[in-house]
């Protein structure tokens, strides 16, 4: 049984930390809003008053937060994780952040004679609940091997991709593909709708055809119903696209199709859809094409 600390109990962190409890580990949690910890505490988790206190108590410290500035605040702040580290502890961040933000956190952790694993995830809240996420990881390989049983309690597919920031770049690349696929799906759906086809049948055919994928399957119900309850919001997808553009600048990569999709995400946010699921791109295009579902 490992002594685990968990910081960040949002839509993903909540079920992921509970899966570690289900696996028999001792889990101490901290969140900026304590009320969000109630479910995990009821399931057997313990509470720490600060990230520093949590790091002092635990051997593995996980963070799952919204963005890079938040990661730096909870790790590098006066009462942050780094302040509570003693040698040989392992910090694992599962958020989606920029490589340069991640590298700054790594340097501070390494200076305390501890190790940092970058472990962003692929998958929705449903996969988080079912412990079937994909986990991308980079950092020291021996440290990754120590953390692997904990990853296996949260995810179905594990990928070790390198010794530094590789997992960050790969996660951004995957999210670019996800967002662009949603825009392609929107264009195909609206074309079919305006030609008089039934949207539910169109989505069913797409999911079962050569263009089908797990993503298309996940989003088919949302698109066909027009109920875009967020599994991953437009605002979060825009944040990840912007991080991908920064990485593209760093590595001198052109991303023209990604740039167009980013503009459609901006249109979704500008029309009050920022907190809806990013598959709401279909609704945005319907509006632009003058189509209203009956």
C-alpha cells in the first residue's frame, strides 16, 4: 500500500483519486475548494490543509489541475508541494500544460533530490470513472517503473514515451487531432443535415464506417441529440490548442488546419458556448449555415 497525495479534485481528479483508494492505497487530498473533496473523503481519503502538508505526509504526490499557472502555484508556492518534499519522493503531474511550464517544475523538484514524472491522460470523465484512461508518461524510467502500478489502477493503456517533456508534446498533439476531428465531423454532419438526412442516422453511420473511431463513437450521441453536456469544454480545448501552437513555434511546425479549427472554437466561446462540450462545433456551424433542427 502506497502513501499517496492527490491535488486537484475536478471532473477527472475526483474519480482518479477514488480509483487509487479502491486499489487499497492510502490517499491524502487537497483542493482549493474543500467542498469538492467530500466524495473522496467519504470514500476513505484524508485531508491536508496545504499542498506542503500533503507532500510531507506522502511518498507519491499527484497533481491534476486545470493549467500551467495553477500547477506552478500548487508546486512552487510558499505552501506548495516542493516546500514539503524530502529526498526520494516522487511527484507526478497528470495535467495538460506547456513543456516549458513543466520543465520549471521539474527543476525545482530535482533540486530537492526528488523525481518528477509527466503523466497526462487521454480519455473522458467516463473513462476516468471506469479506470480505463490512457496514460502517457515521460521522465526517469526507473521512477516510472515505480509509479506504474499506480497508473494501472487508473488507466487501461500505459505509454512510456521518453525521459523529459515528451509526454507533454504528445498529449498536445493528440488533443489537436481530437479537436480537428470534431470540426471535420461538424462539417460532414451539417452537409448531410442540409441535404435532408436524419442526424441520428448520419451519426450512427459515421460511427460504424471506415471514418469511425472511439472519439466519433463517444461524440455521436451528443451531436445527434444536440445536448452538449461537457465531457471536455470548448474553453479547455482552446487552452490546449494555444499550448500546441506554442510548441509548434518552438519546433518550427506549421499547423494550418489546427489554426482554422481554433477559430471555430473561438466562435463557439464568443457565442456563449465556452463551457459546453467541444463537439458543440456542430451547432456553431449549423448556425453559420442557417440550419435549425426541427
